[in-house]
C-alpha cells in the first residue's frame, strides 16, 4: 500500500479544539480518517515550528489520499498537505525508465 507523508497546521479554531480535547483525540481522528478509506495511520507526531502535526499514513491509492485531504481541508480547522513517498525499490525502477524530454529554450 502506498505511503504518504502528511503535515499540517491548525487554524485558531483548530488550536482551541486541540486545547479542549487533547492530542490523543486528534491522533484517533487521523486513524479513523485513514481507516474510512481502507488505510492505516503509521505515525503521528505533534511538532514545533511551521507544522503542528506530521506523520506517515498508508492509503490504497492517490484518489484515497485526495479524498482525505479534501475532507480535512474543507473542515477548515487544519491545513492538510500530503506528499507521496517512494520506496528505494520504486526509485530503482524510476532510474531505469527512459524519458524523452526537451529542456526550455532548446
């Protein structure tokens, strides 16, 4: 199952909800979101800095990742971003593919 790195930050409303309910409830909500589309939450951490939350989620496909992102972002309390992660073996496959490309200006 493909893995995705997720990261995000809370709005003021989201921070108030976090203060009220605590961190464990937010992790449970992330797990529920993953499971609802056939996935699994691997890691979930709170962070200091630009992002308030980071983690790894296993999801069946990109459409499932997009669905999770759309629902979370539409709620407005958390700005959710995802990045597709590649295994070393997938990168091996990518390096063996032949690609035709013309750089700009050539």
